[in-house]
C-alpha cells in the first residue's frame, strides 16, 4: 500500500512518516530530503534546486516528478511506500496516478492519502522550533519534542541543526505556496475517495493513533470492495496478519 501525506509545511508529515515506516516496515520517501541531496550537488540541477528551495518555492514539477519516480522504482518500494511531501501540486498528483497505473498496477487504487491538518499558527510555531540531527535525520522540536541532552540527537548522539530555509520570511512564503499550489490536491483526492483527514494539532502519539485507525478503515473499505474469492483478497499488494487481542486487534500489512 502507498501512504501519501498531504499537509502544510511543519504539520508533522516527516515525524509521522518516520514512525509509520518503523511500525509498518515501508520505506519513507521524503521529497524534501531527496531534493536537498540534489541541491547539495555542484551541478546545473543542484543549482536549480537551490534557487527554488532557498526562496521557499517549489522545485519545478518535471525535476521533482523524475526524482520521485526513480525512487519509487527501487526494489524496496515495490510493495508500497510512505510518501512525505509528494505530491505538492495537481500536476504531481496526476503524474503519480499515471505512474502507479503504469508500473504498479497491482496496487493502483489501493493508496491512502492522509491529510494532516494544522493551522497556520501551529505550523509556523512548529517550524520555528524544529531541530534536525545532522547524521540520522531525526526530527526534534524545542520545547515540544526535545532531545534528552540539549543540542544532541537521542538516536545517534550527533549534533542538531536548524534548516537554512527555516527563517520566518521563508517559512511564511512556504505556507503561502502550500495554500496556493498544494491545497487544490486535497479536493482532487477527496473526489477520488482516497482522502482521510487527520487532526495534526494533537500530540505526536495521538496523531499516530488516528493515522493507524484511518489506515485500518481504508483497508477495511478496500476489502469490502473486493470480490470474494476463496484463498484471499485479490488485487491487494499484501495480505494482513492480525495483531492484538479482541477489540484492540488490527491488521498489520
Ligand atoms: P513536516 O514534515 O510536515 O514539515 P515535521 O515532522 O518536520 O513536519 O514537524 C515539524 C516540527 O514540529 C518538528 O520540530 C517536529 O518535532 C514537531 N512536531 C511534529 N509533530 C508534532 C506534534 N504532533 N506536536 C508537537 N510538535 C510536533
Ligand atoms: P520539506 O523538507 O518537505 O519541508 O521541503 C523542503 C523544500 O523542498 C520545499 O520548500 C520545496 O522547495 C522543496 N520540495 C519538497 N517537496 C517538493 C515537491 N513535491 N515539489 C516541489 N518542491 C518540493
């Protein structure tokens, strides 16, 4: 299954993607991380990416789509992936649909889009306090998700840093770009019936709980749509095993 996160910058997409990746065993594909790797290169493409990213703008669709398609074609993403920060435009959303239809016909139509909702005030405050590990990419927030030792990653001990596009002006620009370019894809996915809304203003644990419930609900809906066949559920990329007891049980894919 492909899990697609949509939401404003700073809503918690990266934080939740990393948790889901550990829980569900799916690769976490962060468009921003892939583009930062491109931007670090001293090449014409790297210079183009830098120009847009430093201004808080979206990198042009053709560049971003190509990078994501290449990553999705890797063997570890064969049965699904968690997409964090892609798509961010209608053109990207349509390209992703076409890509699923072309390369991944068995899971096409089985995706879930998680719309992580948080207000402008909340996301600006979250971006302001965001600190990232230089080495393993773990994300912190001071004071909301603080590391045990100040300035040091709990996971690997490396120093924490703040992103260069984390100035108040660029953050405000990124939010503006989100409203103008990315919000239209919410309606697009709503019309496709794949959208689930999540209240991203809760604490990290409760957001994860709601996301897992939304994924379960989507899978139940997909199962209900499937023709009954003996021996399994046709058309789904993988079959669930059930974990937990009684009312607490849920399928793990
Ligand atoms: P995005 O990937 O959507 O830009 P991040 O996952 O990087 O957002 O989160 C932005 C900041 O907010 C980070 O500093 C992160 O630690 C913090 N954060 C994420 N989720 C929550 C939450 N539910 N409550 C409080 N802070 C959060
Ligand atoms: P993020 O790490 O998700 O906050 O993204 C950081 C920056 O990378 C954004 O402000 C954009 O400049 C660029 N970026 C990330 N995802 C995309 C995308 N899907 N399309 C275009 N640009 C993107």
